[in-house]
């Protein structure tokens, strides 16, 4: 059993990650980001600066937290984000005002065990795989980890 599980535990972020990464510019509006995530059918994405470096992450959790804190028309407008509708221009909050500014990032050589521990410790569902310049090159989601477990189990 130990020899069978060893190859699974040596899997790296580069093998697990999704190479298609939706990048959200920090100056994008909140409705624009909601629309972008909906179109890509993802629940979160890295936020990047003008150089393409990862400076944060935005997810549906951030939208929910923002809606809970909103008052009056801001709350009503934010509620529209969740139906993934494009809202009017007067809703001008930017992603950088809403994003989590402490993204969990790993390099492509991070092990599956390290990634899983990071997700558990941070209570998150994705880690951003970055290159040496902090530019996103992939995403490892909790679904990617589960798929690897299922694949390893099928080979036992």
C-alpha cells in the first residue's frame, strides 16, 4: 500500500494545475469581474496588476462578503452581481477594493500534500501557481486534488 501511494504523493502543481487561467485586472469593476467569472464558469480567479503579477484573488466568497456589508442601494446592486447580470456604470467599485489581498500562491514544483495542507489551513478552494515573477501560470483547485485522489484510487 505504501509503495502504491508514494507516486501519488510526489505529484506536483505543474501536473495537477489547470493551465487556462482567468486573470482579473485589479482596476476592473465588480460587475465586470462577476461577468468574467460567470462567462468562464469559475468561482474565483487571480487578480493581477499592470505587469501581470498576482496581487490578490477574487471569488464568490468576496462578492458575498461585500453584499453582506452593503447598505441600501449598494446592497441591492451587489445582489445583482450574484445573478451575474451586467449592471449600470454608476456601480463603480473596483476589484482591488473587494479582493483578498493575501493570495495563496505556489510554484510549479509544490507537492500535492503541501497544496492540500495550504488549502485546509487557509480554508480555500484554489491555489495560484505562479512563475518566478509572480505571474499566474495555473490554478490548482480542490477539484483537481480530488481528481488526483480518484485517479490514484483507481490504480490501487
